[in-house]
C-alpha cells in the first residue's frame, strides 16, 4: 500500500468511526492489489474454474502420453510418421531440418497446446462475459468504479492461470512421456537447441491466446458471440493459408494463431522468427485489451 | 446526501431520465416513486456510476461516486436486477466484494448475520429464492458500512416478515444519520416507509418534498356541491386557484375551496344547498392521477382487452 493510500484509508476510517460511534468497519481504497485479490477469490470460488483447469490438464497430458505411445510403436516399425499427430508432427518430422525444428520427444510433450488453446480461449472469454451474463459486473464495477483496475486485475489473473496451467501440463507431459519414449531413445533432450524455448512456448502461447480472448470477451460482452469470434480467428482463419494466392499467403502469416504457434512449432521458413511470430500474437492481444479498456470505461455497465 | 443536477440519460432517441434535479437528505428515508419504466433504476444506476449521464451530474456526499477513495464506504447499492454470479455461494460473493476494500472476514460474517442469511450463506446463489437473493443484495450493500444506501425495489419478493425487516432497517439506518434512498412503484409501501418523497414519471420529477407536502400538494380536497342554484353559486365562488366542474345539472365539484368556505358563501348569498360533501382522494388515487399520463404501459379493462389491442396502437 502506498503512503497516499494509507492516509486516505485512515481518513475514511476516522470519518466512519466519528459518524457512528458503534463498531467501525475499516475500509481501504480499492487499488490494483485488492482488486486482484477480489478477482482471485471470484475465479477460484467458481466450481467451473477448477473443473475446466483439471480436465484440460488431464486431456493435455493424456494426449501427450498417447502421442508418445504412438511414436514408440512407430519407432519400432521404423516409420515415425504418425497419422494421428496432426500438423505439429508433420512439420517436425522433416529429416535434415532437425536442428531448428522440435524433435519427436518434444513434439509429444508440446503438441497438445492445440487442444489447450481452445479451452483457454473459452476461459479467457468467460472471465469477462460470465460477469455480464449474470449481472455480477454491476457488483464488480460498483466496488471499483474506476473500472480500469478490474480489467488489469483480470489480465493478471488470466495470465497467471494460463501460464500455470500451461507449465503444469507441459511438466506433467514430460514426466508422462519420458518412460514411454526413453527406451526408444526418442525422449526429449533439453540440451538440444530450442527445446527450452519450445517448452516455455506452450504456457506463453496459451497465455497470449487467453488474454486475446479476454479482450474480445470484454469487447463483445456476450459469451456465445465472443467464443464464436475467438474460435473463428484461431481455428477458421488459418484455413486461409491453404489458398495459393500470394497476398493471401502473406496475410495468413500474420494471423494470430499461425504467427504465435511458431514459438511452439518452430519457424518453418525465414519470414517470421519464433519470437517475432509470438510478438505478432501478443500485439493482437494488446490491441484487443486496449480497445476493451477504452470501451469498459466508456460504456454503460 | 445525494444531489442530482439536470441529470439526463438518453438511450438513442428514447429519453429515460429527463433533466432531473433533486436532493436526498441524510437522516431521512427518501422514497423514489414512479411507475415501471419511469426512470428510477436508470437514475440509481447513474448515481453509482454504472450508467454515464448524457448530461448533468449526480453527486454523492459531495463528489461523483467514482471519485470517492473508498466508494463502498460512501454508497451501498442494491440495484433491481441481481448482480451475482449464480454458481458462487453467497459467502464467496460477499468475500469477493469485501476484498476490493480490504474489508475483513468478520464484517462479511456480520452482514450475513444482519440479513438473516446464515443458513444459506454457503449455498450457491443460483438456488436462492427471490427473497434470499434480495437479502444477499442488501448484505452486499451494507458491507462497507456506507453513509448512503440506495435500494432499488428492496421489498420485491420478500415475505411479510422480510418487508417489515427492511422497513425497520431503513428506519434505523436513517436514524443513525445515514441517507437512505429507496425506490418503489407502490405508493402504499412508500406511505409507510418514507419521510420524503420524490415522484418520477416518464423520466421527469412530478413532485418532491416531505411525504405530507407531497400528499397535500396532490390530494387537494375537492368539494361536491348540489344545489338548484348551482350556476349562481358557481359565479359566486369563481376566483383564482378555484376550479369548478359541472358534473350534471345542479351538481358540481369545486377544487381549491374548503367546504366551510363554500357553505358560508352560499349562506351569505341565500343559495340553497342540497349537498355539501368534501371528498378526500387517497394517496393511492392521487399517485395514480399524477402518473396517469406518465405510465408507459396502460392496461385496459380485461374484458375489453381484444378491442383495446385493436384500437390502442
């Protein structure tokens, strides 16, 4: 608490005491820290939050284990192309480019980010829109009428949850896949260049997606609309990359998901580096949140 | 203390609150009365900064709500629509609000006790009855021990015991020197609870003052006079502030003069009176009359509903 806060708190406390004489309630002005604590309480006291997070981690780790199992079988038959692996594996199993692109063990640990992003997109949207759907937003904004701290607190909350969930999922996936892949010599090797970046890429990517979704949620204020918009951007727009027109291809490079995924999948070409791609995704998130901040202050709740 | 000055809110072309100016004084219970859609809720939402006024301003305890360092200590608000996530328990809802102002758990427990929610505090709000939801809203409003309370239709959905509890509580809070501002669309409720009254219709203030002042200003006693010389008497009584309505030959209704005055005037002029009866309209009638032009949705007689529909639009 800053010194200014302290004095205001004391002043309002004295005023409370003097006008009543009975038991007094000490009030402290709502700042970012207290708003964050409030948001933290709100998030973890919703049973759905805990369920969503638990199920997501289980699914992500389960998929990684399944992938590892598939790879270990493929390793035995000498054909590591796994039909169930999706786009992530296709990119990574190119021989000769192994130095830049994730190795199989790493793919097994990280590829489930693609499922995680859907959940975190929904979670990010809900942190904003469920308040509007239930009317909770009126209680929230009455308690913190300057409004901006509410948005910032939610940004911190969502970032922490996404980073924590991503890190936990990757860590557990590593643990789960290691005994399956180790006998085949396919296990993840942290010494290989880019491994740590790819591992960190999962929570970072998920956090950026969740924050982008939070911004869209605050902008649209309706759960169904915001989820449709976010999933449209994440899952439908990348279809553009299949259209063989130069300018469409150039544009598709800068779509949030395709750009951001480079951090996890590696950069298959020299247009955008891994971190540049991630920066593009972050720019989308920042833009959505900035617009949300302006409108949150301006609109009626 | 709540001071609204030229407060106006437009939604597109629709004017919800139209250049409203009023003061709500501390130490008193002030009723905010008006038919549904009159602008009560919008006004209250503007007081706590949820809606931004199109023009004008409203101050609470000398500042606009958002400028107060610890707003929950200034104003506790229960707004009409529920403002609670239904999957959370009442206790956690209050804890989350309390956290914004560093309000200790003990105070959360206190307001739960005060509002009689102990038995359901750890149940999900989604399963609350209307009355319990209302009590939770009041608990949230009381959390910061506010100097001003704003309650939108607080007795909605409460059982008779709950209604009495709210009335008693409003009175106690006002007696402690706080400002209590509550809305209702029921005149009868206001007549029991309020010291001061502000009546709003179609976004405009129709009447404001102490309960008695408002009643006097709107109930104005009329006198029914029956006389074979009604025309002659009408001329005698005519004057400023006097309205005389002829109901049928020999029968008229006089507004603005007491029965005694009319009787004496008639005696002096030798006019024969067959009937001289003062008629006090009830508060409810007065309110209905006041807001008759101002209600948004008129209801026709049930039997005529079909015809009304055809003709009304």
